[in-house]
C-alpha cells in the first residue's frame, strides 16, 4: 500500500514525541517534561503544516486564482450525505499555468508510486481514450504492476487524466488563437471573409482533435505533448520539470 510523504512525516514526529516522553519521564523534572512535550507538539504541528502545504499551489479557476492542495483535490471522495453545490466548487481552467503545475505534480506522484511499488521504469507513454480509460503501450513489461499501483492509488491516475484533459482543452484554445488574432484586426467584411476561409478547418465537424500523450523518460521525467489536429503533426507543449 502506498504511504504518502505526509503520513510518513507525521508518523515520524509522533514517534519522536513518544521517545522523548519516555526518556524524560524517569529522569527529569515535571517542568522539563512539560517543556519537552510542548516542544514536541510544536514540531508535530510544523510537520503537519509542511506536509499540508507541500502540494498547495495557486491555480487558475472559474473563481479566480485560488490556493489549492492537489493532494486533497485528487483524494478519493468519501461517502457523505451532505449535498454538494457544484456552483461552489472551483473549476480548474485550461491555462498554460495549470497544465504546467498539474504536469509537475503528476510527474512527482508517478515517480513516488514507481519507487513505492518497485517498478523499474515508467511506460514510454500514458494516454487516455475517449472514455477516459487508461492506455499503456502494448510492449510495456510492467503494465500489470503499474495498473495495480493505480488501482490502489486512484488519485495518481486521476491527476494524470486531469492533466491530459486540461492540456487537450488548452491546445484546442491555442489552435484557434491565430484566427481570433486576425479577426480582431479585420477592418472590412472582405477581410473577415478571407480570414474565415483561411481557417475554415476550425469549423469542420470532421476536424480531428489533438490527442494528448504523456511521455516519460526512463528516470520518470514527464512531458506533455499531442498528435493529430488539422495538420496531423506532433506537438510538444512547453511543459516539463
């Protein structure tokens, strides 16, 4: 079972607290003992604060820039009888900053997962099909181990799929940016007609979308890229650790 850094850090602090208390109880004064407990409590709180903020980042949402803890954001939802108003939940926007942040977070989590489950190397690529299902290379020798790790840690796969989804929307927005730029400077209807004709592929119902591919080096470094689109070429987003 994967144990995250926050749990290790807090467990270690509790262990140190108990060890200190055991040592002082038999040889020090009550005042010394209480002072030691207070010091240990401060260390524990500091450890919790550090663990809870390590994966907290400013992210672009529909409610403006928000500080969000991605460990909490991707944690499996526990059953609750309390109704949730979806309008109150901040939605991540497909911005370059968000894609970059999620990519680096996902890379870190995949590296930690591989180390925890003793998986020698990552797959060359990770993709998600139109139904959101995980797709690994057919020749990847550790598919069973990685899928098992994902099953026990669904938050990591969720982080990867969210990274791919936001990247897909971001690429789609950027693909249409030249059209919007040209239209903003068009002076006449003839100019607008010419620009629409030039970028007519954007309005084609059969326009192939760009498919996002998460590529990995043997050391676990992850890159976000895409293939397809109007030109059928491969695109590498400027997102890497």
